[in-house]
């Protein structure tokens, strides 16, 4: 790229507690390399911002605002769920992208997202070959699902894992104190439609100092009601209570989501969603135990207040490394987190070709799930623990976290045509 | 009481993030007054522990363990949902209590609970009059519901309010970044069967620096579907998204819980509980907006990791004051938190006769709810903000909070008969 080429940065898919830390890494590193790279334009609402020529000029944001992104959850520039089709299927989209990139002298494309987004990033990275527009596209990994391949972990996951582990431990202490006359079962529903990484974090609530009974339901393990109820009974018999961490994506042996197990409202409308009430009700019917259930939903992925320090550092690092790779002339790669082989956890960033990453999901390996299918192994614990390591509290004022909001100054449009997304 | 009289302490009803801080206040203050008061025996699982003669000898716990209670959520000694009947209805229970108190030289009764428990404490405080057993009973207030009268606030509430305010703000940031192409409505269900104090905390997510659209559904305000849907539409039109904080206790104009609005499973079984999915579904049907919903359940009241410093301090203070009152010869009172009239928030502990407290609930005053019924007033904000003030993080190790567990050494039983609860 020319030294004055600008960069496009966009957030894609479900946001996380630390995706803005990656934005911070990208922008601060670009600013530190002013002679080599132009301005960073952020897509308003992700790739849609590029298609609509709605570009936020990050150079208008103060040093303090950009630094504040490091402790601000959500996608400060807006995200979207929008997957580019293939060049054959929707050439107009690519032509529009190139129009916008050309108009604003954009030569670097930093895409901050998960698996679907990696596919989009791959397609953009091929534009120089496919349509002759010179651009370098680097994928900045992000997903609470932790299901990107070739990276030891995914920024966003460590913090949601920490939130789930901390919350489930706290709730377990609660149930333990109530179980003599009241609640004996607490069911916590967590994210993870396909992969059970987040549910696995529930396994961290028990350790040498905390003999807490927990049953985990993974999407990777076909749900067997009888075995599950027996396991619940066994734990309640022994401990007086049990905590159940259930992934939203748990399915029965026919592959049907448990959450779709046929609840309807009085008018016969389809179920309202939520696997936690389904599981809780199942337990009530089979055992009569008093239960409570919670659904962590967006709280889990937005909980910057209890983010993992490791996760924040890694999220920043993948943003920083992406810019460095771009300046080294790299294209069509995803930044990875590589775990060093050592007794004490340490990591570094690396790279993998995007062609290998796109549209692949990394499930929990069998060796991470205990034999009975309801817990995690020592190996899994050793993998997970460093990822939730360290606290990184945001600043508070008057009892509330002070999160950063961007001014969001848009650069003037240069194209006469608009584009409908 | 005689100088060597022992004290009985019990936790009652739903536990909180800071009830153990009250236990800490009671035990540390008793220890500091060794010449004036004997040992503190804690009821295992609350008052049931007294009836069963299952008394935990807190003198066997180390200074460090007792200090650790200050940052440990849940009821370390176990709690229970058990309300003593009147003396007329169940004389056997009172006779048993007196037997146990006599056997263990118990002259002080510290009961740590909410409204129902205040009634039990009142009955115990009258034992000297009613049956001639000399005992001083002091109520140590605790309830996340914040519905005890005559106290400015209730220990436990400030922390749950902080949790809800922080979590709902974080989730709002999340929705704001997704709303262009995805989720436009986030519904968060919070506790509060009768009083809307916890829901009101949702109003704190918006402030001068955070123009966040929020709609609150209070149990004090009869639910009107049309007005609600219109308010949701208005907010989404203006902001692109909306956060809804709904109290579990919201009812329609006929007094029927919204959560009971007729959901059944495929087998026609009664609904699974949860007002959040009911509200979310209602919005979907009326507007088609994409939604997410979360249920904070036990997480909200157990979330010691994001406890309010003010709340922790007050929880400790009511425990401390209870012992001081006992040593001053007081009986049949509840410790209160009194807000001083001043521009800067400050408070002190005080007392109120238990006869005035028992079985009364303090609802949100009308002046705290905005005219349209969907928000809080400035007055309410001024009331709430100091209660969530300050952070008081627990210690962490390897990414997880280190909470204290008691040894729980029981004192040998002296009575030959057992008692069935």
C-alpha cells in the first residue's frame, strides 16, 4: 500500500466485553505509525458502513476516548449481522465496496469478528486477485463462542467464561445456603449454540477449596434425560443441592434443540425460547425439587465489569498485531493467540491463512469433557483457567462504570449514489 | 442478661451478597466485648438450627474466617424459609426454643432477615413476657427487596441494585451496537414480587453521560399492554433500541401476575415461570422487533463481586449495632439505617420497635415513579444513587473470587429429645 493509504476497521457479529479493546489496539497502533498508514475509518455498524459509505473518522476521537475503548464493552462503532455473498452471487456488493474504498483511499481492511466474518474478510482479501483492487485484509478474531480454529482461544471468550464461572460460583453459594428448606437446584443458561466452551466455564466453580456440585450440559453431548435426572438426584442426595450450567445449544439424540421442546403459550403460539426453564421444569416433574433458573443472555458477553485481564490484553494485542502485519505487507491472514508450552501460562500472537479459518468451527475436544458427559476434565480446567486470569476493572463514578462513547464524526460522503443494504 | 450469656445468631429467608457482612459485624463485635457477652452460636440453617439444637460454635472460626465473611455472599451458616406460628397456634415450637436457649445459656437473639423474619423476632422478643424466659431479641435487617419500613434502606438491596444497574447498562451498550441489523429490544427480569425497588435500579442506567432508553415495569403499576407497546415503539423509533427492566411481580389490572399469563408446555402443564419471555413474546407479536431476554435470578442477589461498598458497610454496621443495642439492654427492636439530611449522603444506624415493623411492606412511593409509570423520577434517582456507591471487590485468586467457608463446628447437643421441623 502507499504510505498514505487509509484503513477501514469494522466490528462484526455479536459484540463482546472486549471487542473495543481490539479497536483500541488497531487505532492506537495505526496512530503510532502515522508515517506508514493513513487514517483509520470505522464502518458505522460494521461492513454495512462501508457499503453505505458511512465511515466514522476515528482521527476525530481524542486520545482519551480511544484509550477508553479498552475498558468499554459492546461495539462502539456499531456491529451488524451481515455476511457478504460470494462474488458470483452478489457482484454489486463488491463493486460498491471497491467504489467506497477507492473514494476514500482505503488500502487496509481490518475485520473484527468470528467465523462468518472471517469468510467476509477472506473475500475482501481476494479483491486484488479477483477484481484488481489492491487491498490487504487482516482478520482480527473475536467471538465469545471461542470456536475459531487455529487460535488457542478467541478474544471475548475469556471474559464471558470468567463472568459465568464467577456468577455460577456465587449463585451456588446462594443455593447451598437455601437448600435445607427451599431451592435445591439452580439452572443457569449460557450462550453457545454449537460449541460448549462457555458452558465448560461452569466447571471452574468447583476447585480444591470449593466442593461445589455442578452438572454441565454441552451442545457436543446428546442430551439423555434419564442419565441427567439421575446425576441431578445423585448430587442433591450427596450435597443437598446442585448447580446446572446448560448451553443454549443442547440437543437431544435426534438433534432437536432442547429449548424447542414444545412449550406453547395459551394461544398455541410457539415456545418463548430459553432452555433453562425447560430443564428446570423437567427436574421439577421428575424429582419435585424446588428450583430457580437464570438466563445470562447479553449480560454474560457485556459484563466488562468482571472482564478477564488476560482477555483484555489479548483483545488489544490482536488489534495491534493486525496493524503490524498489514504494515509488513501481509494479506488474507487472521491473527491468532498462541499458547506457549510452559508450566506458567504465557502467550504470543501469530497468524494463520484466512482460507484455512473461514466457516470452520472448533468444538470442545472429547478429552475436555468428563466421561459421564456432565463435567470438564483436568485438561479442560488447565486450558480454561489462564484465560479468566486477572481482573481489569473499569473506572467507576457514583457507583456506576464509566464507559466511553465515541463522538462518531462521519467523513463526508464522496459518492453520489447511495447503496441499499 | 448475665455477663456470660451466649448469643444466638441466625440468617433467615432469601440470602444476599452482604448478609454475611452482618454476621461478621455481630460476631466481631461480640468478640470485642468478651467480658460482657458469651459466645455466638449460629443456627445451622436459620431458626431451624435452634429448633433442632444444631448450633454452630462461631468461636471455633478463626479471626480470618470471620473477617472473610465480610466479602462472602450467601448465608454462610445456612438460611431457611420458616416462619414461626403464633404462640397459640404452635406452643411446642416456643417451648422447644426455650429448652434449647436454656440448655445453652442463650440470652441474646440476633435474627438476620426481612419482614417475615421480623415477625419471628418479635415473637421471640416477647418470650420473657409471654412465658417468662429472659431473652433480648434484636432484628438485624436484610432483604434485597428493600421493603422493610422505618429504615431508609435494607442491607442487601444496594448490592443487587448495583448489579442490576451495571448489568443493564452493559447490556444496553451491547444492544445499541447490534440494533441496526439485529436485536432491538433487551428484556431483563429482576426480583421484586411486591415492591419495585430492584426494578427501579434499572433507571440508573441512563444519566447525563448515557442517554439510554429504558422502560421499567413495576409491580406497583398495573400493566397496560397498549401503553407499554407504544412506549417501546416510541423508544425504538427514537433510539433504535430499548432496554426493558421488568419486575417478576408485575401484574395486570386484575391483579394477575404477568408471568402467569397462560404459558403451558406441550403437555398442558402450567407455565415454567419467568415474566421476561412473556414480555419479550408480547413485543415480538406486536412489533416484530428482534429481542433478547435475560433473567438475573440468583445471580443478582449473590453478585458479591460487584457489591456496593455502602451496602457492605451498612450490612456490617447493622450487625455491629445489634450487639451494641443488646449490651445496652435493648429488646424487641430492629436496627435501622437512617439517612442524614445533607447534600452529601451520610447515614447512621438507629432503632425502631419491632412491633411496628413486622409484616409491613414498604412499596415504592408514587413520587419515585415517573408520570407515565415506566421510569423513575429525579427524587428516586437521588434516593438510589448513594446506595450503590463505591466498589468493594472480594479477593481473587487464579481469576476466581476467593470466598470464605466456615468450618461449622457444632456444639454438642445437650437435649435428649430431638425436634421435628
